[in-house]
C-alpha cells in the first residue's frame, strides 16, 4: 500500500498528522505501507529571510493583536503535545519552504525521505531554525545520512525544482486546498490531521480492498490559515 501525503513544513497540523499516521500504521501492524511526502506550499511568497515573527504575521493577517495571535496558537500547541510534540511557536521562523521541499526530493532518491522530513519539522517547530538556510538544511540532511558534498552541490543548483512544482500541480488537480492531505493507493483520501483511529480504519479497509469514502475534514492548514 502506498500513502502519499501532501504537506508543508510550515503547517503545524502536518507534523501532527504525520505522527498520527505513523501510530496507526504501528498499531495495525502494517508492514507493507510506503509513505511518500509530496510538496505543498502554504505561502509560496513567504520571504527567504523573514522580517516579522510568526505572531506578528498572524496578527496582521487576521487583524488582531500579537497577544491574541499567540493565544490563537495555543490550541495548536496543546494538540501537538497530546501527540508527543513540544512545539515552540515563539521560536518559529516563518521563512519560505520551497528549498526544504527540494531537499525532500533529494532525500527521496537516497531513501532518506522520512528521516529528512522529520528533521525539517523538528527544525521548524521546535528548534526555531530557518528552513531556507543552506547550512541548516545541509546539517539536517547529513544527520539523516546524506553526504555533505552531495547536499551542498544540490542546494547550490536548482535541481528538483520541477519535481516540487509537479507535485504542487498534482495537488491542484486532485482538488487539494489544505494540508495535510493523505491519499491511499490513489483511491481513498483523508483530509486533515484526523485521530489515529480514523487512519487505522482506512488502513484496515484499504488492506481488505473495501470501498472507503473520503473522511470528513480534520484539523488542517490552507492558504487562508489553519483551523
């Protein structure tokens, strides 16, 4: 079974959804599941070097104060905590994620996609690191097992840019407007960071080749924000 996951490293629910899917796969004892992350940028126009913090951006976007924006984000932090993720939203650097998605493409070719994706999510939500910084991306990739010289040469080029765009185009063709979005064997889909039980039910039905309807939307992020 193949599970394709459209997500963005700047999406808090995408990391939560990743963890819940992993828990469901483990709980179901599924050993034949291949998970592949697909590119989706929530804000393609995000700056390479942000001049505003996350709360400032949210406050400007929703017409609230910085304190109100911080309060709005607390629910996401609490939700992440239940899945063992200690988000540090005060430290988040809301930089452009296109280069991080390119790096994921390189990691895929070296069978290190999951390790690199995990490192990118941790860097963004827990370590307060800029995912547009080549030195940070290189460190994440080498810690996952890639050769430093290979990563540096890759980041200095525009390699895999077309692959990122193709996956984003595919998302639009599928009607994906928010992430995370999970597609099982190109037949069934789950939208949003659903509970572990929801993922487990779909995994069971797909394994039994039963028809599955698209599960009602859960917590997700779209171009207009997270909900």
